[in-house]
C-alpha cells in the first residue's frame, strides 16, 4: 500500500512540474524576424542587405530597407516551407525555401530580366572595428574620366557617419543610388544597397592625400575629393537638374495626349487643365527614382489641388509590361495616386512621343507649366531622402517655384 501511495505522489509531482509539457511537440520556428540577406546578380555581383519578415504564419510580409524607409511586400504566404512575398508595385517577388533557419531561393524580377539568387541567415550584430576609424562624413565631388550617358562630367556624394558605421548616396542628374550602408573594416568602408532595385556595392578607401578611392560594383574605380578641396574646385560641376532639359519653343504651349488605363484619351486641351498650374511628370514603374518621387507627388496633389494645381503622369513602360498593366495598377494603388496616370508608350520612344522636349534622357523628368500652358521650369531626376540636405533643399525650391506660379494672375 505504501509503495502504491509513493508511486501516486511521484506521478503527481511529475505532472505538476511540467512533465507533460516536456513530452509535447516543441513550438515550430518561423521565418519572422530580421535577416542578413544577399542577392547575386546575373553578372555575379553579390550584394548584402537587411531584410525583415513580419506577420503570423502562414500570412507574412517582407520588407527591404532604403535607409530608414521600408519597402514592404503585399501579403505573402508560407506553405510547406515555401515562402513567397510579392512586391506588386515592382512586379517582382521573393520566392524562397525556409529550412534549417535559412532562406534560399530567388528574387523574381518579372519583365526586368533574369532572377537574382536570394539567400539569408538570421541577422547578427555587426562587429565593431578596432582602432582608429577615419572620418569620411561630408560632401564629395566625383570627377568622371569621360562624360556619362547623360552628358555629366561629375557626380556628388553625400556621406553620413557614426563611428565605424557609414551611409552614403551618389547623386546623378537622373536621381541617386539610394542609401548605401555599411561599416569600416581593414582600411575600407564597404557600403551596399538593395531595396528591390538598384543593387550596388561601393568600397570606399581613404587615401593619404585626403581623397577617397571608390570601387563601384567590384569593377569601376573612381576618385572623390571633398568639396572644399582645391582639386574638387578645379573639377567640373555636377549637372544642374533644373537646367538639364528644355523645350524647342518656350513660347509654345506644351502638348500631350495619351490614354489612361481605361483607354480614355487625356489631353492638355481638356477643361481640367485650363488656367491651372500643371506638373507633367514623366515616369515609369520600372524606374527606382520614380518610386522615390511618387509619394511626394501624391501628397503634393492632395495639398495643392484646391489651390489650382493639376498633375498628370506620362508613364513609359517596357514593351512586355504594356501588354499587362498589373504593375502600373499596383504602383498607382501603393502610392495612392489620384491624379491622371497616362500610358505614353514604351521606354525607347519617349523623345518621339514628346517632340517639344530637348535632352529628354532622364527618369523621372518634370515639366512645370504655368497657367498659360507654357513650360516655366524643368527638373531632371529626383533627389530622394538618401541625399539628406539636398532632398530638403530641392523640395523647398520646388515648392517656392510652385507657389510663385500659383500666385500669378
């Protein structure tokens, strides 16, 4: 009898101490969390970047980062270890297998070309560089050995730095690289960027003469000088985006006439544009800097329409995309665009579609029309938040020009 009672006591103690819980199935791991990811392009370039997965399986979302900005997918799925995260406004998706707490698969680029290999491991804190870390913060001039395809002779680079961690953006006339982020190790800052587009690796090595050696994407070497360096002052100026484009006849009204997504023709002669200040935005859903610009224009329209502003987007898309406008529709939805969005043609024929324009070779590109329908200002490209003070200054100047035109009688 005593032995039976002792056995009952032992069994009761086992149950109270969580014995059954220990025998139950362990909780499944999920891919939710932060990841150190890498894509490998068709050319073999490996680009590291941050990637985050949120939600509750099987309904999950993924996010790329552009500095402090997130680019988050539409709701994705996790089925039998296969994770699919669609980025509809890019027409792309992450399609990976989640196994052994790793992600392996591909980044499907849709009509943009061959997929990128996609791999990721759980994020770990970056190691702190030992010893002295040189300061590269500030603004730098990058002279070009030969003119760029846009006719530029120099670019500008903006760098921010906290200890061994640094971020940078290279500004060109058609926009910027987005936020390149990384840290200092073995004498070099290795900075990279991937937010669904613009895969870039930039190695920045300080040189004893005060310059920087830049190696872009492991193959193209350039030099940069601080803006107050005499060598920078002797170098060409970066192209002014407000003077890059023009029109054949500034005294003539700017003409456009293209279909919207439903096939309805929208023209400059329509009543809604008469007596209004009109922003004509040349854009494309394939263009990373156009994605940077879209939230600004969307908010601008809501804030200024009652003051007499109209905006019209002329979208130039890839031929394959023109057969299926799903990416365009997702772009409009994602950025809450409420102004007319017109399909102006394919990416190879923007100059033919707008014969009034001169030097039309950047995306995005902006023409600002006065109340008389004539072009009063132009702007090539778009400086994103990655460019810091330049982003703020360009927005301030743009709004000042807009207010001036709206005030005209």
